[in-house]
């Protein structure tokens, strides 16, 4: 069987009225119902050719808009198919639409047509969203009854295989990661949360892009006020184009001008599932593997799935190392500059001659040394990201070694500064979250300037301002520096350290979950 049995040309008759889709945000329920009834009444008086002509006019005669007539064996009725050729799979049209249609042996009406439809077919009576369905890879089917039509999802396969995210690799645990398909990503989450309490709510943003956003939460745990606030912020986005998750994140976060991320970005389904069980909300985006989780606090960015796959003492130890790396990343270059410039007396006497010999021939002040080397590290990092994978890591290693050795031999940078900058870079890369790592790497520059200007006093004032900002920052009404500010002893069990699994029997209080206590009695066998 050929793909189309008998295509026919559209009649010359075209409607002069251009169909305009009303703005859903500006309609009330009563006006929506009346408009829908009026639209339905108008469509009863239109022929198939008039409906197709209006669709063609709304797409401005786009060449990938295809319209085909299918002549049925009963030769009493024809079926019209319309779709966007660039985003549909023709084999799916053959299997899901044409084969069932040609199995009919009598005239098509609603009663007989619905007998051959399967789960992929949907009967539609709202003619205002035809253009939107076409843009979402649906094929539209018109019969002689113009009071309704049918839609079938026939997308072309463009998905990549499920693999582990490169920036969130773990040693032990799941190695699945999200991909660019929203339905697949939701399936990966439902695979881990087999509960009817898991709610999926779809939203749309962007007047032209119509970007699909899925809001996931546990209905019996998530706070209704949090859900209402998040939905309100998303629906208030009025922009022609919303292309990336970063656009939505900037539009809904509390403080856009803060360096610190206020939503957790992840590509791991197990991490999303764990946060949903704590009462948080996940935002999934079509054509993006990134999922945003909110609300969050500062310490969430230093937790990894590996913490819960190790023994609790080992997980706590490595979490402490990551938290300590925060202070190293922002403060070590500043501390070195302050010591060399203002507080030489704090250096042990055994190291004075060593440091003096390393610095006496350097023609530049320590601040200039640090800025040059830190910017060089950032340049190498950016180059390694943009280069092909096979040579990116090689260029980063070789470039760092060659530049470091050359500047020391030339007498431009001291050996101690190379050690300080390298240690700082390693500490910054231990942060599990890329967004938090970027914030930490940027923070060290104002601390270096403060240390070069005021010494230790500048560092102290910088830390005071930093912690003051963290204490005042909120993520969807949740204190960003909780549970330290405000202090809650009970929530420390999974913050700075991690207690054994059977001891974590309550959810974080700062999220305000509906169910505070968690059923987590895993060692009842000891009492039996």
C-alpha cells in the first residue's frame, strides 16, 4: 500500500476570515464556555475545505504544512489529513491512521470511525487549539462531520539513549539520567515513585514558543501554599519566547541578582525522587534534560547520591570535606594575599626565608599574581569545555602544566601562588552542583580585592556580608541558610553530616511539609 491512497487538491474556496486563538489568561469560565459554544455552532456550518483553508492561512502557506485527502474504499466519504511534515513520522501515520481507516468497509461516520480508533487517537471538539496540536507533532483527521475532529500523536523520533549525566556521575547507584523528552523523564521518575500520590501538572509558557512545563509533587507531602505560589509565578511569565530552563528559573526565583542559585538543577531521576519525598516540587521542561527543584537551601547543593550509598560515617566525612572546600575556594587566595601584603608576622619562622626567596624577584604585587592566574585557570576551563571531548582534557592538563612552568621560570609568578591557585581550583570543582561551583569561583575575586585592600579585616568584613546575605536569602519562602539560620537542631541530621538511615525519620521543617514525620522504621527486627 502506498503512503497516500489517492491525494486530491483542495478546492479553490478559502475563508477570508483568519482564525485567531484567544488568549487563555484573559478568559473567564463563563466567557470560555460561551465562546466554545459559539465556535462549535460556527463549525457546524463550515465544510472541511473551509476549515483546512483557515489552517493554511494561519500558517501563512508554510511549505512543511501538508494536507492530503484519503479516498475510502466505500467511495462515499473522504478523510482529510493535515500535519507538519518536518516533525512527524510518516510510518506512524501509515500504521496508526491509514491501516485502520482502510480496514473499514462502509461509510465513515462517528459511530464506525470510533470503532477503529486506538489509544493514540483522541476525539477533539475544540477548534481553537488545532494549530497548537500541529506544532506538537499531532496529525489532525477531519471527517465529513465538522463538529469534531481527531488527533493522533505521530512525532519523529529524535531522542537520544538514556545515559548517566557527565556532570553528576556517581560511583555506586543508578546510572540513569534525564534526556530531552519530557514523557521519558516523567517515566523515569514514576519508575522510582510508584505512587498515586505523585501528581503531574502541565503548564505552558511563551506566547510563541508554547514551552511545556511539568510540575511534579507528592500531593500528601508538598505544602499547598508552595504549590500555589510556584504555579502563580510560572503563569505570570509573559514573554514571546521562553527557550531554556534558565529563562524560567530567572523569572520565578526570589532574588535574581544574587550569585547563589535558588533552585537545584539536576539530571538525575533518583535525586529528583528523593527531593519529592521530602516535600519539594520538581519542574520538568520539554526538550531539556535539566530538572529544577525548589525550594532548596544552601546545604542541598553539597549533597550527592553517593552520600546515601556509602556507610553513613564515610558519607558524613566526604560531605564535610565538600563544605570545607567552600571556604578554601573563596578564602585561600585572599588569605595568601593578606599574609604576604599585611600580616607577614603570622608566618612561622621556618617558612619566612622560603617565602622571601620565592617572592623577592617577583615584580608584581600578590593581587596581580592571583588575578592573572585565576583568570588563566578560567580561560583553560572554558577552552576545555568548547573543545572536542577527546582533546579537551588533554589541552586542559597540558596547558596548565606548560603555562604554570613557564610563568615560574620567567619570574612572573611565584611558586607559592601556583600552589594556592591550583588548590583553590580543585576545591571549587568539588562542589556537586555546577551552578553553586560557578558562584563560588566568582566570589573569590571580591575577597581577593578586599584582602589586598584591608588585609584580614577585609576578609572578615567580606565573610560578614556573605553570611548576612545568605541569612536574608529565601527560596520560595524557605530560609536559604536553614537549618543554621533559623537554627533547628532536628534538621541537622542530614545537613552538615548524615546520620544513619533509620535515624532520619522526619522531613526538613523549613519546607513546611504536610507530613512532618516519615515512616522509617527499618530496624524493627532488633526488637522482635
